[in-house]
C-alpha cells in the first residue's frame, strides 16, 4: 500500500508553486525588443528585458529576470528565445486589450 505523508504532499505542492510565471501587467512590453520589460514580466528574448535577461521556465515561457536570479524558481538561465514568439506576442496583445492599458 502506498502512503503519502502530509510532508511529501506539501513538498510537492511547494515545488509546483515555485515555477516562475510572467506578470501579466507587463504584457505591453512583450516582444517589442526595447528593453523596457520589468523583472518578472514576460519576454520572447533578452532584448525585451531591462536587465537583458530573458529566462525560460520548464514550461518554455520567457520571464525577465534579474542577474543572479535567472536560475531561481525553476528558471533555466538567461538567453531564452521563444520558439513560439508570434503566438506569445499575440497573446500579450490580447491581454493588453483586455486590461485596457
């Protein structure tokens, strides 16, 4: 019989919640290549980010990261280039339209 302890379940839940995801409020700066995206905002490559670091997570989603934080919370380092950039940019534009800013 398999027993899952509360501690094991909690550790699993924490590991899932530790995946860094982009902050949707920065959608207008996704894919513009102007280096205006704030840390934790979405990106399709390094050119989007203020600190020049677009890191991907295990879901292949770009997130602008501060230097020194590019490997935290499931991020896999600077230099991410989104293979689905057109789709990501379209989704960001839809988010901007939804937000109204």
